[in-house]
């Protein structure tokens, strides 16, 4: 009888599990899988300036890869990622480790304050930072004075990677800090205590115990951040609109995609470049997953 009851409960548990993921599955299909399939199909249809649309496996890809704007935009995004990702990881891990080491009764308030900047995202964040980086009206104007150009502003094509890196850390660090802090509090206390008894100092505990056990979290942060970084669009678009003539309208690769679609109505090329971005992002994610053994359990893949 107990065995029959257990078997009877299994379908109910499966039904409960599916009920939790059903809405997400619908959203994934409608806003994730279908747009990707549509983009892949559209990438093979060429829209010439004169003449009808025709099918080609390579024409759109050759056209976007030979676009004179792509190398500059790729370099811009690469510089932004090289500045932003290391800075983000350092800030997130240092603050999370400090919060974990100095647990107080004000811990919840501290985590809330840390998270607050991340509540402002997208175009709202870009507008806020446009104000912050405008020396004439910024509350930190005197600190910006050494970086002001001859035209009286800071924002430009050259300075944008640094500005976006600062914005990215301010906006994104809070959520990751809260997540990592939760992961640190879940680490086995007896393991940390055993290391302390064996004479391991704080740095050794962090380097040899805490960081290896947070490997999956590091991989997750890198995957999500890389995906967001490769697709950066809103921030340079808004900052460029606020500093007219100082930032190229095709500063990032995603802005070139937007230019193809909205400016030239060439959805085939826009889709082709989007597919290339998708391939790069997925490849980077696979490399991170393999290098960090993201799905391994107790060292076994």
C-alpha cells in the first residue's frame, strides 16, 4: 500500500512541476524561440536596392561582415567588455565577501542599499547617467572637470567605453552582490571552521574554499553579463542622443542592426548580423560552461 501511494503521488508532483514552468515555457516560445527562428529564416532573404527579394545562403552575411562600420563597432564593444567585466567581477566579489565576513544586524538594510541602484535600468538609467556626466549640471561636476573636452562635455566615442563600464557596474552589481551573498551564507559552516582550525587565514579561505565553491555562480554571472554586453544598445543610443554629434549612431554592433532594420528597412541584413551576434554569444557561453564545469556535480560532468 505505501508503494501504491508513492506511485500515485508521482503524477501529481509532475503536474505541479509543469504548472510552475508552463507560463515560462509559453513566454520562451513566443518571445524567444519564435523570434530566433524568424531571424534565422529572414537572414537568408536578400532585399536589394533595385529588384525583388531573393533567397541566398551567404549574401546577407557577406554584406554585413564587409560593412565598414562593423570593425569599429566591434572594437568599441570589445573595449567596453574588457573594462566592464573585470571591474564588475571585482566589485561584486569584494563587496559580497566583505558583507559575508562582517555580518551585522544591519545586514538586510545593507543588502537593500546595495541593490537599489540596480532598480533603475535601461533608458531611465542612461538618462540618469547622462545627467551625472554633464559637468554643467552634475552634482559631481568638480570631479569631472579634468576630463572635460574643449566642447565642454565628456561623452564622446572615445570616452564611452569607460562611461558604460561605470554605468554597468553601478546598475548591475547590486543584484549580483545579493545573489553571491546568499550563496556565501549557504556554504557549509563546518568546512570554513575546519579550515580556520587548520590555520587558514581569511585570504586562503576565500581563494581555496569560497571561490572554488562559487564556480557555478561565477560562470552564470559571466554568461549573462557577456550576453548583455555584446548586445549593448540602449545606453549608447540614449547618451548619443543627449550628446549630439559626439557619439556615432552606430557605436555598437546592435546599433548597426537597428540601422539596418529601422534606417534602411533591410531586415535580411539586420537578421544576419543578429544571427552572428547570437552565434558569438552562444559560443562564449559554451566555452565558459566547459571551462568552469558549470553542470558538474562533485567534480563529475
